[in-house]
C-alpha cells in the first residue's frame, strides 16, 4: 500500500471523493489511432437516456438494427407484466452475429478469441482463433450435437474448464437453437445431478479435467458420479485437456440404451464443417443458467435470443467502449460458468468484433503476478474483474503488478459485489495508473447485462458507487409499498420498466418467478416492479450505492449462494440436527459463511468434525460453499413462533458486542451458549 493510499483511507477521504471524467481519454490500444468514445459527454448520455425511457421501442429498435436479422421484427416490445416479448416476430441467430457476420464483412482472419492455458512449463500455452477458425469449429460441433440427436429446444448441459472448446460448445448450441445450461466447473456431482434432471438434459459436454492452481479438477469423475444418480443422460462428450486418468463408459449406463462416453476429438474428426445458422425466433430460448435464491434449490433462469443479444451487445459496446479496428484486447476474468462469462466473454463482446481473452486458471499460478503477466503479454486494453480478486491482489502486494508493463490498459471494470473504496483506490492507482476510468457495474444473472454503471470517461465516478442507470433502465429506490424514497434514504432497489435483457422466467416454475421478482413491490395502481433482491440508496447527485442483498442470499467472493442451500447441505450430514447459516464480513471474500450447528447425541464438537462438515458441504455443493466459520451450539436462537433469529446470528458472527433486539427471543440462555461456543 502506498503512503498516499494509506493516508486517504485513514483520513476517511476516499468515500467523499469524486473522480471527474478525463476529457482526452481514448479506449484505443497503444500505437493505434485515437478513437472517439461512443458516448462523448454527459449531455449525450442524458439525451439518450431520456429517449430510451420515453421511446423505448425507437431506442432499442435502432440498437437492434446494428446486428444481423434473418427477418425483421414487427413490434419492438409487447409488455404485459411480468411477461415481455422483445423484437416480436424477428428472426436472428446469436452465433451468426458473433462469427459469420464478421466473416461476411471481410474480417474472417481477425482474431476472435485469445486463449491462455494455466500450466507455465516452458512458457504459457496460447491459442488464437480467428473468426474463420471459430466458424469451422462451431459448425463442426453443431453437427456433432445434431448427430447425437440434439434438436432445437433440447437443453445441452456443459461442465467444462475454461478452454476454447467451452466457447465453441456454447456457440454451437446457439447455432442450432439448443439452449445450453453451463455449470461452473467448481460445482460438485450433486449440483450437476440437480441441474441435469431439472432441465431434462440428455447430452453433457465435459473434459477429462481442468487445470487449477497446478492441480487437475476432476470434472469427468464428477460427471460419472452424477450419472449414477440420474438417468437422463444419453451422451457424455469429453474434451481431452489434462491427460487425466479417467473411467470410460463404452456401454449405455441408463435405461435409454444410448452409448455414453465419446471423445470430443473423435466426433469432431467425422463432422462436416457445413452448418448454416438456424434462424431463431427472437423469443426462442438461448440458455438457462442456474442461480441461488432464498429458498429451495438453485433455479434455472431463462434468457431468450433477441433481447439478450441486443442488450449484451449494447452494454458491451458502451460500457467497455469497444471499437473494432482499434487495437483493443478485452479481458474478462470470470468463468463462462457464471452470467458474467456468458454475457461479457462471449455473447455481448463478440458481436462487437473485439478479441476476447480467455484464461484457464488461477490468478496466482504459478506466481501472484500471473494476471499482470497476461495483461502485458497480450496488451490487454479493457480489464474486467471482481472486487474479491482486487482485494486478494492488494494483499499479495504492489510489487507483483509493478513487475509488469500495464501501459496498454485503458479501462478497468468490476462486477459481482460492492467494491470497498480502499480496493477501488488501489485498482485506480496501482493497476490503472490513475488514467483508466473504472466502471463498477451493478447487474445480475436475471438482468443479462449491466443495469447501473458509469460510462467510461463520461460519468464521474465515486469509489463504491455504481453511479447511474444504463439506457432503458428505470431504476428507483422505493419503500416496501412502492413509494420512491428521498435522496440518501435506504430502500429497496426496483426496476420500473421492462428492458430487453430481462429474464423470461424460471425453468419449470412460473409461480416462483412471479413470487420472487414480481410480487414484493408494486406501484399505486398495482403494477409490479422488478425486484432484484438488493437494498440501495441514491445520493444527492442521483448516484446509486448498493447496500447488499435484503434476502437470504449471500454474495461470497462475488458468487451467489442461498443460506438455505448451505443449511440443507449441513443437515444432510449424519451428525447435524439443525443448522443456521449467515453471512459475515470477510477481508477478501467480501462476505464469508458462518454456520451455527447443533449436533445429534454421540457426536463430538471438535476440530475433526468441523473439517468433515466443511468437506461435506464442499461435496454437496462445491468448494465455494464451504463455511469459513462453524460454531457448535446447543440450540439456535428462535422467536416464540419458531423462526431462527438470523439477525442475532449475523451480529454474533460479525463479532458485534451488543447484539440486536432480543425481545422476541424464546430462550435467552441460548445467546450466551452461542457466544461461549468455540469458533
Ligand atoms: O447483490 C448484487 C451483487 O450480485 C448480485 C447478483 O449476483 P449474480 O446473479 O451472481 O451476478 C453477479 C454478476 C453480475 C446482485 O443482486 N452485485 C453484482 N454486481 C454488483 C453487486 N453489488 C454491488 N455492486 C456491484 N457492482
């Protein structure tokens, strides 16, 4: 940490600082001609924003015309809350817009994807795929999917490491209209089973393993374990990545009697490279992506083709200031298993014809400067990561980024959780050398793309604020009864108008869709607003400050988890009778997981059991869900009606000395028992 940085933090100055946009900023890479930012002034933002709200059909219709359509729409928007149809009757294909469109315009030999593998023995493994290369691979794999019986509308599950085949697989699904369901490679076998069964998926694509911090993530092994618990999968396609020793199932392992395991390279060898993109209806499903909610198992968020395409394209263009032919290299460090990777590695970026960089592994392998060496090696111009990563970099020390030439960087972005002002300032100074605008982008799996975000070098920035709404986003802070709150008053964040990227539903659960997003807040006439689950406030400049989730969802290292999911995993262990899980402040993760657990008779509350319970949660959900703290207690604090008092537990987990109101607590001695319990 620099002295200037330390003194800013100590004097509390950071929160109050505003960073004015820089007048001569350009997002073009070094050595390139300067480009004029797409949005040049605050005045232009305001004009466009006003039009986007007063004439959404005109605004979004114009945006959609920048992309390729096989047939035009007859109406831009049909809205009957909570159901939206965007670009009604229009026919398009997202894979076509990511690839073919650029070949048609004479850019087939430009680089589409730059990929770097994790292992560094003898230097990094790097692959560059041009639009033409990608076209061949995507068409071939689309034909492979067809040969396995995949038809338009069938959900294909993808559980892969960050290798080029992952991007090829999703684009192949989009090409033939088979919605994909990508499962993050860190999730467990049980998580795969739940998602495969929920989507009734018959084909799954995986790899023998993936490299992570020098070890092999046993992806195929997890898929094999999942297959023993579900009967829907006919085919498993396996990319050979690590040479891992894996079991192979030649024979059908389910009642359908189809051959199960296939090597990706064998199928590709036999496949034709001719596969025209299927004209998809704008409202045909593009993908489902599972995410955690307050109750039950993760839900499959559904996105459709046209609105998602236009929204992610336009947000990428304006928020990252993407320009083809401007020597830009864009890098988002997320995994394609999350919405950030879907929208801002693949679907929003590629139609903008700027190379997108994919990196396979961990930020600190083999050394903590790995990310900065990638920035230097590939001359990255736009860099998008999560606050949790920034906090880890801060902890590892300034010397790591300082070893590298980061002069190519033009813009920095963050996503996934609120960024603390200290981390913002470090990012600004040490990575951005005080010349890169920072875009702190607030959005969600459900919104498809950025909702509240600065526009680079146009919007003034304040560390910790995601600033102002994107075009078409009517964001407000309201009370429980839907009344807009005055400045600097906390309330619920609400979105009052439809936008093209909005989710179209939860797979197979209409009721939950309505109940979760469209029931809590209504206007005076009873019209529902979209409720994202976050609390926020607006300051005197109209800037938004996200205060975090107001439901039982926690945000661990920028990843969403339901406290109930972790509780269910804990009580599925034989030793556990009851469990309550809450979020707690965590230096690196932002929010850590604290679990309060009561044990059955005959089990010892010791370190060994704590380790076993952590491992058990890892096995049930995935490593990201392992509790940071497990406290054994004789009973949990409950109200007279039997509800667990989470607020008290949150205070205890945070180490707050004087816990909140306990007047409804049934048994006061419980509190003392928890406080005495070992961490
Ligand atoms: O609480 C908000 C937080 O992450 C939640 C969405 O999580 P998920 O669907 O997994 O998507 C993450 C990537 C878009 C939100 O409800 N969140 C996301 N971005 C920010 C944020 N909180 C504060 N500031 C952000 N920039």
